[in-house]
C-alpha cells in the first residue's frame, strides 16, 4: 500500500512548482517510511545548525553588522561545495539510488526575488533565523520559537491568499 | 573524538557538511534542498480553503516534513548530548557593545533570554520579534520562491540567476533591518 498513488495532471505539477524551489522530482511512488532517510539527513543538518551556532540570534546580528566573518564563511563554503557537487552530478549524469536520472530545472526570474526577498531578509535579521534554524531553535528547547513558526505558516498563507494581487 | 565534537564547529567544516546535503538529497531521491516550502505544504494540507496556490498534490512533498522533523531532532540531540553545558557563545566585541546599548544583557546562550522567553509573548517585544518576524519570513520566502536553503544554497549551487538576485536582496533586507529597524525597535521599547 502506498501513501499517495494519485497521478498528477500537468497543471497540478506546475502549481506544485509555483514559487517553490525545493521540490520532489522523483516520479516513483514509495511507502511513506521511505521518507525516513530524509529525517536522517535532517538530523545531520540540525546538528550542524546547533554545533556551528548558526541558529544563534547573535550570529545573525554579527553577520548584518559586519562584525564577524563566520556566517559568510559557512554560507560561502556551502555554496562552493554545493556547486561543485551539482557540477559533478550533471557532468557524470548521476542517478539516484533508485536508478532515476537526477534532473535540474531553471527558475525564471520574477519580481518576487526582489520584493519578497527584501521582506524575508528583514524577518531574518529580526528573528535571527531563516526557516531551517527556526526549527532547530525549537528543537534546542527555545519553545517560544514555535510562535514564530506558526507566524511564518500564517505569513505563507497570507501570501497564497493575495498572490494574484502582488507583482511578479 | 566526542570532546572535539562537543566544541563549537569551524565554519569551513559546517559549510562543507551543509553543502554536501545538496547532492545527498539528489542521490537519495532526486529531491531539491530547501526548507521554506514546508510552511506551504502545511497550508496546502490543512488550510487550503479555496486558495488556488494551495491546491496541489502536497502528498508529493511530504519528504520535506520528514527532513524538517530531522532538523528538530538533530538540534535536540546536539544541544542535549553534544554540547558542553554552560559554555558561553563567542560574540564579536563590537556587536556585544552595540547590543548592550539596545538593552540586551544576556550573552550566555545562543539566543538572548531578554528576548526569547514566553513572558515576552504578549508584549511589544514579543509581537515584533516572534509574531511580526515570523510573518515576514513566511510571506517573504514564499514571494521570493525560496529561503536561504533553497535560493542561497541550492539555487546558487545550480547557478540560477534568479537565486543570485534573491540572495542579494535577502542580504539587503537583513542589513536594513539589523542596522535601521532593530535599533529603532529597541529605542521604542526602552
């Protein structure tokens, strides 16, 4: 039995990809517990978030006050390692562990990458966290951050509600 | 070994591991690295109403919730078992000076207790730092089409021009906020 054997229409696929980068490109249908491997990857990510102190409100203030190189080092290294990895994956035409070809798609520029990004950047400095660290802060025992996460979900909903009225 | 792990990690080690998550997710199942969409999938699953933006097959993306759940668990493991209790975080002296002038007094843990406690929730502080801040994150990331993970790491790693623009404006928003709005907010509180 699978959790989801719905076949998507082209319109549904496009809607799923709208304003979204981190998508599932696999065409395979698996039982839900296959997803537990992503939890393992998430655990690694969560440990790094805490051990590198990336989830610290202070680190974010340092970054935007230009008083520390630390966060620039983390993000810069991650981009370089990620870019080399993507290059290798493309060059060798690597497949996933299930034999599927790994695919990449180009994202069209739209004005959201200016207005939306500015708004998110402001929230990033205020809360001292982007979405990943929000979850890591909550996991580290800063329970009040749950309120911030609920607000972020609300913010996303408001965007969805008024999406058609915003410039893109 | 455990002693080394228990110390704060170097930026190059941390950045390398984060960078390697990109190919790991690709190889495990052709998944694109990112976090902020998890908010959208919650809207789609629970509060889609008649909003077209949330009318997609969210079950295709539940992997992202499993990934996010891992972050919560990993953060718990790291802060409970892999940290030296009572070890203060190293903060740049200039930033400490600036933040002290804003009225911050706690520099011992990752987040200042002056701000991040439940007692602040129903106050101007709480409204700005949790509620308003969270709204900006949710609204902004979705309009931008991704967050620091999706645009600044996955998108830049895939050499996307749109992601470069987004990253530049993430930083611009942060600079404006940290150097103009946050000092202003603290002035209003004091």
